């Protein structure tokens, strides 16, 4: 779920090939969200009146990180071996892998909470994805993870300051996660939105109360915010017929794409390609577009896809979180903005 250069930044499966399979898996997960026992009262449950003298959360929450340090995560690495580490060390590696460390502290804290919540949900699911581990380091399956030494080598001169920023993001959100109706949520995230996030129902067909379309403030400051994919008619034909053998692409290419329907977020909900109706997400996967927010045109020799944003568009936008943090928003405000109707509270005591 992450990317510099060609690596992906998007949360969850932002890739193309595995997207459909993943989406089906996700649909299953969303429907069978495990029941997790959440210990006691969260520190900052919404609707709860706080005493006037209460300090801002980022001042109060400076802790020793004891909750995360007292919890073990069994992580399956890329080579298949399983490594046990504390939740604190694991989350450090996830935040470092999933979000640029140059981002604002509050954005990094929001990312730490999303990653902690995602992990807690998997840990509570006895019939998890991995028989010998809680979670794996493959971003197309679970969430990305990078070892500290590797991340620091990549950061060069910034290694110490970036490392400490992430330590702080994890420690200052110690044990905190995102809950809806008292249960940890499926904390999906992605890189950047085309103005609004996407309702989960548009991507996977299942409505989820806290995964609704909301405005997202990022824009042209995002690297490669606008991207283009150029394909010849033959390339479009070959990809389409491989995936959808029933498509009829015998006529003039100018008539292959039609009936493009846009959703409320500005992403393509559906279109018809060679007589086959596809979702925007399927088209994104088929032609390896960075998102489903695109237009397509034919100039007589090539199809041009003009794409905005990066990732599946559902849940928290990472660049949006950074833009909100720059506006002075706290990690709690960021999380409850992107995950509708949720609260930030302790996942365990
Ligand atoms: Zn996995």
C-alpha cells in the first residue's frame, strides 16, 4: 500500500492485477467483520464532555507507549518467515512504509491509528488470512512494513529526524484506534483523491456506514496528481478481450467506450466497453490507471486516459490527511472526517 517512485502509496490494494481478487476478499471481510472486545472506556469518546481544563489531546497523550509495547504482533515477512515484535515496533515499520515521513505529525498519527486499527481487526479474527501470523508485510495482502534499518538507509541525512517523528506518531497515539458503534473499523486508506473520496458501495458494491464519500482537500501539490495513460486500439483490444472475452470490439474504436457514468466523488461508476458494462474500478484495474477518476478519449490513433489522484479512493486519503494537518487539524479530526460517524478511542487497555 505504499510507494515512492514506482512503489505504490495507496492504502489497501492500489495495484491493478490483484484488485479484483482483493476487492472480493475485502467484500467478504467487510461483511464478516469480527466482533472485537474493546476494553473499557476510550479516552476521548465523542459526545463525552471533557473538563474545561483538559489539555489538547496531543499534550495529554504523551505516554511511554506502554500499551503498544505490551502487545505482540506476529508478522509474516516477504520471505515467509514469521517475526514477533511489539505493536510499537510493528507500527513504526508500517507508518514508515505507508506514508512519506516528511508528512505533518498529525497526518502520521492518523496513519498510525489506521494501521493499529487494521492490525487489531486482523488479530481478533481467529480465521485470519495467515495461519501462523497475525498479518503479513505484503501491501497487496495486508499492509506494507519496512525494517527500521532499511527505512533509515533510504532517508539518508533525514534518518534521525524522520525516525523520531514516526516514534512520536506511534507513542502519542498509544493504543488508540478508530471505532464505529464500539467496534474497530476496516480502516481503509489510499494516496490521493480527486476532490472527494469514494463511497465503498461504488467500488465493491457493499455499503459501509463509515466509508462514505467526503470532500478531500489535496490538489496539485500531490506528485503526479494528474496522470495520463496512452494506449493504441490494439492494446485496448488485447487487454479487454483477455479479461472479458465476450466484449465486441470489431467496430470503429471511437465507438468502443460509451455510457460513462460518474459517481458523486467524480470517479467513474460504470461504463460500457464493447457492449460489456464495467465498473470504474474494473477499468482502472484493466488498464493500470492510478485511480478510477478518469476521462477517456480517442484521437484516431490512441486512447488517452486522463486520471486524477491515486488509489481506490475509499476511506482516508493520505495526502488529504496531510493537507488537513497543514490547516491545523488534529489526527482525531482527520480520522473522524474521513471515517464518517466514528470515534477515536482505545482499542485495548
Ligand atoms: Zn497478508
